[in-house]
């Protein structure tokens, strides 16, 4: 069957907070592991790092709190803790997420997972996803720069053999939205725990429950962003 050119060539998803309700697992792991090092880790502080690459977050805390610790080891410990919870408790999908993945499978649209978490957690999530979905994943311990760089989404598009500007991307964080817009894809914000600015050419839905085939077509007809809204000379106007 020939591809419908009015539908995206691929749909790319952020993981924590967009596809899965896993931010609370991260907060608990960060609070416990950092607390053992004498760091007071509040929900407010955690929100400032939502969407950022895991090891970058750990390096930031080490620097700000003057810790004698390894960012790589801290990140690995946190990732291991969250993976254990995910395997024990089961994946909690955000409203409409599982159904949207199923829709993409029915429509023949490939999907990918692009996350600031480590690959081991991405693999756990993919194992619980609908069959035939999330065939590609890019995690923060991959070989490219993390969000807000465009590189994770560009790599996902490359692995799916599609053009980034023919993709729809769903994101729930400022770091992630900047990455999606920097890739010059059809970026859709799905705000959850943090507010996302109303940047020009940034699409927006309240929930993935609002997204069906007609919405995917509408996203593809929208103008493309010119790049990262904080770096683009004209702010995507």
C-alpha cells in the first residue's frame, strides 16, 4: 500500500511525562540517592531539570552542591532504581498514549522513542508498548548530544529512514520541545508537570487523548519551525 503523503512519515515520542507517567519514579530515585549524599531534592528543583539528559542533571547537581561524586555513577544508580520500579510495578501510560501508538501501527506509521533517560529504561518501556510500535529508540547514553540539541530526533529519523521535517514529535518539556523544534519537525507540546512557552509554530494539545488520524494530518499541514526557539534569530516568526 502506498504511503499517504498527508500523514507523517513517522511519529517520534519523548518518554517520561509524554508516553509514560514515570516522572514520579524519577523524583523518588533522585530524592533518595541524592538525599544519601546530603542533598535536599525538592519537587520544585526536580521540575527545573525535567526533560534534560540524565547524566547532565547529575553533573549539574554535583557542581551546584559541591559533591564528591561521579555523574556517570549517579545517573546509572538512578536509572537502575527506576528500571526496577518499572519492571515491578508495570509501565503506567499517560492518557491516550497507548491508544495513539496502536493507531500509528494501524495506519502504518513507524514510531520511535527519544528519551533523556538511559537505554535500559527505554527497553523496558518498548517491551510494554503495542506490538509493532517504537521500533527505534534513542536514549541519552547514545552517541549523540542530548536534548535540547536536535541530534536525538535527527538520529531517530535517520534510523527510521525518514526526513525529520516529515515527522511529528510529541514532547512535554522545554528541553524536549526545543530539541524537536531544532530538528525542524512538526513539534507538538503536551504539557504535564512544567509549563511550556507559546513559541510561534509550536503546536499544542492538552492530552494525547485528543490526537487521532485527523489531528496527525492537521499537524502535517502546519508550517515547520525554523529551529530552536531560543537560538533562532527570528524566534520562528
